[in-house]
């Protein structure tokens, strides 16, 4: 028997990068998958790939910063499978590195919505379902920049990822009695296709020289941590953040 046989898992930002690896890993372990992504073609491509492996998957074009679209996607998953066991709030990111004084008001709000508000909206949408079931797992993707400043990103991204940790702890306390656990994962440097494409070999060498393990993580390694938090052995873990950064930040 596979670890997640019959369970329904929603993954946001599932079309590429870490989200794609998370979806694949849950699929291999028997889960049924709702794949949420604003890039409909990417979500459809992954759903077709999973279907070839006999995984029941539903691609849902969703802007996770819009409450109505999130609710529509969650409703579609519930209509198909009648439950939601795991939510992985993976969608997020930032456009490019820039100084705080160069971030305009609209971009600040956009990045906060993309990283933080999406986590709130998706969690809010699944909570009534999980409460009825008296069970559920919510896993929020944060970042090493929420723990310190070992890498240069942007202030709006760092602020939103740090806020996810506070949201995770509060929600975990709020819904623990309902049988729901809420945890976060804070990756460091992850060797996604996008990360590698934006850097020269020399830049990659310089970045990895500052990591105690002397390499970035692979997206599949982050996916396995997410699966652990959703699994039965992690049933007594809630309100926690697992730091997966190769020793870049130790707390």
C-alpha cells in the first residue's frame, strides 16, 4: 500500500519547479491531485503526464491571489473527490532583485498577495472541509530568507515569506483541536530549472561556496520533506518550520 492511497492533495503553483516535483511525488504515493496554476498549459501538461502513470489528476487554472478563483478550484476538487486531505501552499516568488526604494506600491502589494495572501486564501477555502472530516494537513512554503539574510532577494519577498511563518504558527494553534496540522517548509537555494537558467556557472559556484553542504538542494529533496509533513509519522508535528537549506541558516 502506498503512503497516500486515496488521499486528495491540492498543490498550488504545480506547473513547474518545486510544485511540479511535489505533485509527482504525491502521485507516486497514490494521491489524487488537484493541480492549481495560473499557467493552464503547464498544469494540463502535468495532469496528462500523471494520467499516463494512472494518477487521478485535475488541472485547474487558478489565480491564487483571487479568493473567488481559489474557492472555485477547491469546490471543483471536492465535487470530484468529496474531500481534501492535504493542501500544499507552494505558489509564490518575486520578479527580480531590486532595492526597496525601487519597489513601487503596486508591486509591493502584488508580491505580498502572491506569497502571503494566497496562503491565507487557500487555507481559508479548505478549512471548512477539513473541519468536517476532523482531519487535514496544511503545508506552507516559506524560505530561508524568512529566517535570516544569507542570500540577497527583495524586501517584499522576504517580508511575505517571514509572515507565512507567523500565519503558520497561529493557524496551527487555532485548528489543532479539529485534527488539522499546519506546518511550513523553508528551503534555501533550490536548483530548479529557472534558478539555473538565471545564473552563470561562476555565479552558481560562488553561491554554493557559502553553503556548508556545498551544493543547492534538488527540488525533489524539498518535495520529500513536504510528503513527510503530510504523512502519518508527522501526525504530532504542528506549528513547526522545517529548515531545508544545507546549513546556510541554523536556528
